[in-house]
C-alpha cells in the first residue's frame, strides 16, 4: 500500500517541475501572446490617429 508519510517524495522516474520550468512557461506564453496584442494595439492606434487627422 501507499505510505502517506512519504507524500512529498516523488516516485522514481517522475520529474518534479521547478522555478525554471515556470519561467520557461511564462516566456513561451509571452512569445505567443505578445505579437497579436501588439498588432491589435497598433491597429487601434492607427485608427485613432486617422480619426484625429480626418476630424
């Protein structure tokens, strides 16, 4: 049976993620989400600039 005293120790072969994995995940999320966000904000800025020049 499973020993409840050893819950903090991962079984052999299981990899426990650390802070470097978290940082890599955050960097990957930014690299995926940042270009579309910049495109949306850039398009909005161009529309506002066009409206400012026209009116």
